[in-house]
């Protein structure tokens, strides 16, 4: 028998990985890139549907990010005994530029930017929604102020070494 409470732990894992500074798009922190592109589209909210691959508002270059987290979701589900068909909804929701941080009392500001909130909602085949959230600080991506991760060049280096 599968313990459905494991789903909340999977949501927490996705939030942690998604908010990580190691989560990048083209070598830059994914949250900063998503924030910048959302604002360019007139929004401060980004929603990624991990099951369908949809992202609102439409953001270019986010396809590999969605694919990675979809694969991670199904890997974690399988590890605790779930099948893909048992998840009916998987959404990552980001809210940027909040006026105040939801967890201000417990979160110290150790970087620049405005408060953001990252939430993951997972709905099982019985219709039960489990979620997890994390808040932090994020500024819009600006390549003049940030360094690009060397990970962006890993594929390039591997081709040269061959």
C-alpha cells in the first residue's frame, strides 16, 4: 500500500530544487530569469504545469526546465511506489515582487531583490491536493550584474574533448 502522505514530501523536494541557486536557465538563476520574463509579459506570477509542459505567461527557453522537473517528479513518485497515472495535477507557482515576505520573521534577507513565493501543488488521482511553499528574495535577471554559471558550457566542453 502506497503512503499518499509522501506526496507532500515530493512537493517539498520540488520547491527546494526549484528555489536552489543551482537551478539555472542558460547558466543564470532560473528564478531571476523567470521573474524578468514575467515582468516583460506584464505579470509577476508564473505558473508551470509539469504534466502538460505549459507555462504562463509564455517564457522562452523554459522548456528544458519544465522537462527536468517533470522527470524529477516522476522519478520521486516511482521511488515511493506511485505510478504516473496517480498524479492528475502538478503545478509550480511563483509570485514575484511581493510587498512583504510571507515569512519575514523567520527569513533574513541575505541577498538583493524583492520577496518571492514558490509553491508546488500536487493533486493525486483521488482529488486530494498537497502543497508546499517557500519564500525568499529574488531580483530580475540582469546579465550585467550577474555571472553566468560554467554549467552552461558543459555540453560545449564535452564536444571539444571528444
